[in-house]
C-alpha cells in the first residue's frame, strides 16, 4: 500500500504519494471581541470547518488533469480526528463522516476497546465502559484552493502540495 489518502478527482498514480503528510487547521466561523469590561468573547458559530494542506515527495506527482482550483473534492484524510466518549454514553455521532474501516476506540489506559459497532457516522457501544476515545479518519468535502508541483532534477524527486478548504 502506498497511501491511505483518497481523492475523488485527479488521481494518485503509483509512486506519487508515499510518505504524505496532511495538516488540518480549524477555520473559525466568527471572531474574537472584547466586551466593555475587557473580557475576551467569541462572536459567531462555535462549529468550525477545516483547511487542509497535503504535502508529498516521491518519484511522481499526482494526476492533476481534471483537477482545478475551485473544484469540490471528497478527501479521505490520512490525518485522524478524535472524540471523547463519556461513560454514560451508549452511542455517539462523529463530528464528520469517517472513511470506511478507519474507526477505532481506545480506553484511557491506551488499550483497544473492541465492543462496538459503527457505520461511517455513528458508534454504538455494546457493553458498559469507562472513558473511551474514538479515533477516525474523516471523509471531508473540500474545495481546492491551490496546488503546486515541484521537481528536483538532480535527486530525481518530485513533490506536490494540495491546499483545500472544507465546504
């Protein structure tokens, strides 16, 4: 296997995506303001969207034909997200849809918890438990904001960067 990353358009040819890195950055949906008394408050929606930067250096670049700035792309991320599951919860809804088969659950002792079932958005626990943490790779609907292709002629290394914002 070369990479867990998936893109709905463009393409990831062999030898183009080994060792990729992905950075997810929260984009606030509002701004900070100070009250008359000097207290810092947040004005806006407390939910957030993500900005993603994916970088890779390999022997080839991704297929960029059919990939345009402004396009909407479904990205099966390589970066995981995590959510806490409290002891009184029997099921949780994940903050984003998960890539198929990417969900795993750990207890607070770093042991894998296997007594659960899931679809791509909900985790249902089968028995009583303590504090648990669910981890998953999100499937994000994103818009391409830029991409860059690079080549180091002497080292015969290609590289690429893809920047996206969640829709």
